[in-house]
C-alpha cells in the first residue's frame, strides 16, 4: 500500500485525468441519489479482504457513484446555499492533500498556516474589526458558531464566579440558522428566540426582550447571535443597533455571516453590514460565497486571548508545540478541533492567484443575478415575488400552487436533469406559505438558466 509501483502510477493518472475533466466541465450532469440497496446491487461489495483494485474501484466511483450525487457547482443548482469553488482552489485542495500537513500547530504546519493566515488577514480586513482581531479556519459555519459561543460562555463564566455551574442563556432571532440552536444544545445553553416575522432583528427588539427578562435570567445571558444574511431570505439584522445594546448590556455579540460573509467584499451591499466592526466574533464560510471547496468555515474574534482561554487544550504531549522554540500561531488553540487540515490553503492559493478584485466581481454577480431573476419573475404573469431579493436570495411564488405542486415540480426538474431548486416556507400575514427560493452563488449561472427554470413553472 505504501510502495510506489506501476499500479500507483496508473491510479494517479486516472485520478488526475478525472480531476482535470471534472473541473473543466461547467455543466456536469445533475446527478440524483439512488437508494442504497440499488447502489449496492450495481456496484457490489467494494471493501473485501483482498481489495478490488484501484482501477475497478475508481471506475465504480466515476461511472456509478458520483452520478448519484448532485454537483453543487452546477449553474442551475440554486437550492440551499450552493457553492462554486474556483478551479484554482479545487486544484490546490489536491495539493493540500498531497502535502500531508498537520494544521494544528505552527511547529508542524508553519508554512501552510502562513498561507491560511494571509487569507484570514483579508477576511478580517473585510469586517473592519479593530487591531488585534484575527481568526482561524474551521470545518464550516456550525463549527465556527460553536467555537464562538463556547468562547462567549467561557468569558461570561470567568467574569463572575456566581455564573459557574449555571446554564447560560443566549438570545437570537427565529431567522437564525438551525446550527445556532443545535450548538446551544451541544453546550447545554438555553436559547431565547425573538420572533421577527420575516423582518430583521433590531436593537430595539433586543433591548425590549432583555428588559423583560427576570433578574435570574438576565444574569444567565451570555451572548446575542445576530445574522449577516439569513439562509432562508438573505436578510441582515440591524447590526449597528444590536451592537449598541450588547455594548450597553455587556453581552458578547456574535454575528453569523456563514452565508452572507462573502458579500462584505461587495461594495454595492457592504453598508448593510455596518456595525459588524463592533462584534466580538464573526462566522464566515469560505465554502459558501468565497468559492472554496468543502469544507472551509472561519471564525473571527475581536480578542484572540479570550478564544485561546476557551479552546487551548492541555496535555504533556502538547507542551512542546506551545514552547518558545515552536514560535508561531497555533490554530488549534482558537476553535474546537485539535488535528486539523489546513483547509484555508485552497482559498489562499485562489486569492493569491486571482487577487481580491476578481472575488469582488464574482460576488457582485451573485447579487446581480438575484436582481435579474426578480425582474424575470415580475415579467411573468403566473409568478410573483414574495419580497424583494436580499443579497443573492430570491423568494417567489407560483400563483395558485399548493405545497405538493412545489414539491412535485422540484422532483420533476431534478429527475429531468434541468435544475435543483427547492421550496421553503415564508410567513405571510401570520400564516406559513410554501414558496420557491433561489440562492445565487455561481457566477457561471446565466440569464438563460433562470429563464429555463422559470419556464418550467408555467
Ligand atoms: C447563516 C448560516 N449559518 C450557519 C450555517 C451552517 O454552516 P455549515 O453547513 O458550514 O456548518 C449555514 C449553512 O447554510 C448558514 O447559512
């Protein structure tokens, strides 16, 4: 397994050929999942005592298994939050794997961590947060949100020993991503959700909610989580006024920009994020709107020492890594993971190769595509906008359709290889309604792609 022989050379050539073909294919087949038993019937058991050979295993993957996946960079994949990694970033993901770098500590990963830190410097600059602010790459937005709220909870507990042993309380809005609630559960914190009825969360609503807390709950409040681009509708909370309240109440202010963070680079919408510079921590997912391959999230902290106090692991086997002699930045000390891939490297290479201006242009295109789609929706009598587009998300309805019709339409388009566009729900006049949703990320999506999809709704 560890020797270099003709089989290895052949396998390498197969893999490189596949990688080159795949990254130069702008419209890969829109695959769909098959049932596990069907896949098993086609490919058979693949893990055996003597192995089936690289050629056979790779053929099964290339000809069958990858076709049972949806290429997230397909230009008509507009569901969830899609992705569109740059070709440079994908190629460098291969280089990251081939280089076998341990990204936990500078002593072992210094050169790779240097690359990550260069990319991080740009991300931090987009936020406008003060000197001393920095961050680390994580496996995604969920891990970044978890890392940030653990840092917040630890800071709260360190302030007053009366807090030790008490459950923390976190406030967010009902439009926050599901991972915020899930991670509050992981750290066994209680969560209070402010109902925004489809609008953004404001400092006024936050203050009113805090004012209504009983004294014992007010003491448990350790963090507020605002959203910089909600997953469902692209809405940005009123960050400036929320920052005022968090400052006045001395509560940690976290902003989840996992999806919207890329738009910090877009001059047309940057003002919507005003107030982000006053956050204690921010989540941004490069694997969403910064064109990195999966998986790559990022957590940014105003005070890195607070993050280190929360996350630095201790063990006699780790002491050498923190020694003066190992001089450097240790990413593992600022988030939940110890052993880690240097997953910011693909972003770094792509940024270094293309420059940040091209990123700004590609992100602006997502926003522009949302505006174009909105216009096309307004021009079609059978369609209607639910609300004006926000960032790159468009919510619209097919007049007269039931939830079942939206579901059938999604499945049919997917089955036919046309598109993957999924329904969501939106509250209109106090009632949840099923509607259709576009989220644009891929700058290769064309106006014609939008027409093709909307025409299938007639
Ligand atoms: C606003 C927001 N936060 C967090 C997440 C979770 O990120 P991840 O799936 O990378 O863990 C998402 C995912 O879509 C998101 O949109």
